[in-house]
């Protein structure tokens, strides 16, 4: 009150001096009051007011701004008040549409943020974020862009002190909304979207590395950030598809929301730790589902290519597991959707580093094989419910086939990224999934189960072929373990021609370790083997061991495949390639001899024709033998052997060209029906080959022995139609490999009694099997006392037999002459040595 009286003193004295008082005098007094009160305002307010010019177009008053900055640095405790006052002015200017002063206030805030790094900056930041939020809430695009730019500058500042209570939820939501802007003006829409992307990038940079900040990896945030970035990746504006000048194109590329969104997404994924990958990938999968982006698969593949190249390499298997889980979740979706997911999986597997599929490698393949089986069921039943009810979706068989091919391709892509030992495990795993005939389960023709099993066999063998193509292993024992090879060769004896062809192709891919497969793709009788430029290495010790262990098994299956009626050209080409690759990759002298015997036995199949093969099959077998012996004779470099083979081929060219590959393996093969009236000069003679090779150091005794395959139960159980057919394969066991027309021992005649004995023998086997089953069941389920009593009775019987044996052993039998006289004239019993005694059969083992 005293101060006010002092300030109004001149005016009061004028009034006291006289009745005359002019209005101008009062105005001057009032001005004095205002000026005096303004001088008494806090200094920070006066400094803040001074940075604003009278005309906002003049911009920030730089000298006064420097004073404000110096004051803030000198008195950091005032920084929060400066921020609050600036915020108050900005909110007032926004409401009054004084946008020039708004820009000046934001510029001042930016400069203060860049200059001040004290502990009190947290309170100042709260005022700053409040002002940015106010701008972002505005409907004016310019204010939104202005607020975003200020936030981005703030995001690049590294704060010295943490903030425990700061929240960015509003900014994530608002920036995500800006990323989806649908403004009518294309340029403004592009600017708003780019501002939104920059804002999200700023939020990520500000929070991702600070554990005390809000966790940006929470699903509530990722569900907004990731779809916003994908939306801008997906929508390429029309203006970007135009063709401006090169300079304009470069400038436009910098301003493209697509490029900016991709850069932001890469930065986000690059910062993701192990535990955050799932939250970052799940929104991508949901976005692709919601917008039906799996079917074209182009955008989905692009997204996951970005993801796989951006994340840390050791986290690649997490992305693959996410995709596999999503595939399972969409197991009843359309085939095109599932195919898109699987093809993205294939791309991801190629990008992933070797061995990065993770510890559950077999689980990956198990998931893919399960999807393959489901697809087969869908195609057969026409329903996604597999017969549980009528499906509302229409299943297109060709789409399911596309999906199956995509799964097979993906299996190959996965396997190619694995080390050799894991590839071997995967192949055994796949082979164990192939349904094969057995004694307990047989496939009956004409039933629905046959089609399902056949399709499953074909698809799994296709998958196995994809894996084997990329498999490289120098040790055949490792590449083809017994448990794997036995099941694979069992499939080779099935009636289905397509399955047999897949088995042959798989075996060829294993044996071909030097890339010679394509050089034998065409069967021919070339005169100079050097034109093929074969890569030949010496047979290793491991290969020799492999052929000693499995050679006869391979020969037998090749022999039996040659006897199939439904073989086509592709089968004979595969057989030719396999024979040649064994000769090059795995052959020593013994293997070479066995292969020649095998081919001569194949020639005998066509010559005798016990299996009633067609004319084409017989001519194809003759041509196969000619082509193989032609090349093998040149590999052995034995002149007399080459001469004999060449003479037979020349004779065939003159008299029987239909026995050579050039006339058989063509589009319109030339065949003959008079194959039973051929002369001996068009055949390869086993005695002649044994003679010429024996003179060069080869085992002539083995060469002269005809090849007879050892048929096992596997052959009957795998494919034979009847018991009589099985017996007919084993009746004639004498030489059938020599083409000489010598007198043969008469073959056993198959009569009613023969068939009856065979049937009885099968019945005996069944009875023996049933007896064994009962014994096992008895020991599993019977009481202990009963088992003990049974074993005790058996033990008593055995003990009595042993006592009889001991009595016979101890009591010597009488001598034929009764007694003999010793040197001292005393009679002595003559005992038989133990090794000459005849023991009961029970004691001999």
C-alpha cells in the first residue's frame, strides 16, 4: 500500500493543488503504475517475454534468447518455471490462433533443450511434452508437423538423469494415427505420414535402451507401432510411381514414407533383444492376416526379408518358430494362405545363417510334415474337418497341390541350412514317417486308405529327395545308415511306379558326389567315353566297406526293379544312371565284377521272359545292358573286353537295332515281337566276358558264376500279390545269367501239392508266431508263483537229462574184445576218449 501511494504521489499532489485535473495526467500516472509493476515481475518471465517480437514474422529475438539461455544455465532451478511459463503462453497463442508466436515458442524450447542438461531438466521436459501434445492434438497439419519435429529433436538428446514417471502412451497413439492419415491433399498426407513415422522412430530411440523408461516392447505399443510402419510400407503413393527427372527422383526418394518406414522398421528390429522378438513379430503376422497379404505373398516375403536381415543372427530361429506356430494356427485356412506362409518360411530359411534353426530342428520338420499330411487329407475328403462334418469352405484340389509343393520346397530350404549330421538325422526322421507295408498292416487296393497312403508316400519321398539333393557327404556309411537304407529300399519294391522312381532318384543323389549325374541322363552307346569328361576318384576305404556291407542289397533291388512291368523310360534312365554312378563312385575290382554279373542277369530276364514282360520292357532291358557294358568296358580299358562288347553292339545294329538304346528310348520306339527267335550273336556271353577279363587279372571264377538274387521276406511283404508268385521267384535256382543255349536242368513244376505245401508252411509260421506271442504274454501277465512253478518243472527235467549224461560219461563202455592185457599182464578196461563219444542232441550246441 505504501508503494502504491508512493507511485501515485504526483497525481495526488496535482489533485490537491487544484480542482483542475487533466485526463492526460491520469494516463501518465497509470502508465507509471504499469511500468513499475512490470519491472517488479520475476526475471524469468521478463526474459521469456523479451524473446517474442512485436511482429511474429520477425522471428525469435536472438539476443534476448541468448540472455534467456544464459539465465537458465546460471539458475537451473528456474528451468521448470521457464518451461511452465512458455507452455502457458503457447497454449494461449494456440487458442487465439497466433501461430507465429507458437512457432517462436517451440523454437525457444528446442534451444533450451539442446543447451540444458542439468538434473532439473525432467520438470522442464514435462512442460515441453505438454506443449508437444497440445500441438499434436491440433487439427492443423502444420502444427502437427511442428510438434513432431520438436519431439524428434528431443528424442535425440541423451538425458543425464532417468525419469521414472514419464509416459509416452499418448505419443505412440498419436504418431500411429498420423501414420494412417487420409488427408485429401496428397502432399499434406505424405508430410503427415512421414511426421508420424519420424515420431515413432523418436519414441523408439528414446525408450528402447532405457530400462527405466516405458517398455516400448509391450504388446500394447507394438500393436500400434508395427502395423503403422507396415501400412506405409504397403501403400506406395501414386506420386511415387511417376517418372520425374533424376534429381527430382532422388529428392522424392528421400521424402518417401515407404523408405522412411522401412528404415524405422529395420532400426526397431535391430534393437530387439531375445525376449522381445515375439512381441515384434506377432503384429506383423496379424497385419498380414487382417489385410489378406499372404496370398500374393510378395509383400509378406518382402516384410520377412527385412525382418531376417535386421534382427541379430542368433535370433533367426525365433522368427522361424513364430512362422511355424502361425502355420499351425492357420491349418484350416485356405490353401493359398498356407502356401504363402510356407513360402515365406522358405525365404526365411535361406536367409537364416547355417544352424540357426534352433535346438528343435526335428520339431520344425515335424510341423511341416504334419501340414503335408493334413493337406493330403483335405484334398481327399474335400473338407477341413476331415469327415467330421460338411465344411463350409470349398477346397480346391489344385490349390492343395500347390501348397504341398511349397511345403516340399521349404523342407529342402531348411535342410540346406543344416550341418551334415543334422541333415542325416532329418532324412532318417522323414523316412520313418513314410508308411510302408508290413506283416501287421497291408494296403488293400481299392480302399480309401490306399490313396491316402500312396499320396503320403509320394509327398514324403519328394521331401526326402529335396533334402538329399543338397546333401554332401564323402562317407557313404554316414550318408546311408542301415536303418535308413533298409526302409528306403523297401519302398523300392512297391508296385507304384512313381514311388520306385523317387527311390531311385534319392539313391542317385546320394551316390553322385562329383556331379556326374547329368552326364548319364540320356542312355546311349557312345564310342568314346572321354567326351563325357567324367570326374573319377579312387574308391576310398569307407566306400569299400559300404559296398561290402550293402552291395548285395543294392544289386538285389536293382534286379527286382528291372522285372517290374510298369517301368517306363524314366525308370530305365534312373537305373542306368545308378549303375554308372556306382561304377564310378563306389567300384573296386570286386564291385565291378558284381555289376557285370548283375547286368548279364538283367539281360537274362529279358531273354527268358518268365515274368511275361511287354516287348518294350524286354527291349529296354536289352538296351540298358548294352549301354552299361559299352561304358564299363571303356572304363576297364581291357582291349579284348571292349572288342567283344563292340562286336555285339555292331551285330545288334545290323540285325536287331531294337535292342539298342538309340531305337528304344525315343518318342516312338522301334520294337519287335520276335524277341524269342534271336540268335546268340546278339547277346553278351558270360563265358566270353569271364575269359577276357580273367586274363586281365579279374576274378574269373566269380565272373563265371551267374548272379542269383537272394530273395527275402521283405520282397513278399512289400509288394507280392500272391504266395504262388513268391514261390515262382525261388523255384529255379540254377544258372540263368548265361545266354548260351545249353541244356538246363528241368525247373520244378508248380503243382497243386507244391502250392498246398507252401500254404501249409505259411500256416506253420503263423502258428509259431502265435505260440511266441502267448509265451511273451504269459510271462508279462501270469502270477510270479505260476511262472516259478513252470520254470521249476523245466529245471527238474533238465537236471534229470544232465544226470543221465554224467552217468554215461563216467561209466566207460565195454571194449569190443572185452579186455586188453597191459605190459605187466594185468587186465585193464579200455575207455573211449570223450571227443569220440556220441552225446544226445540235447547237449550238442
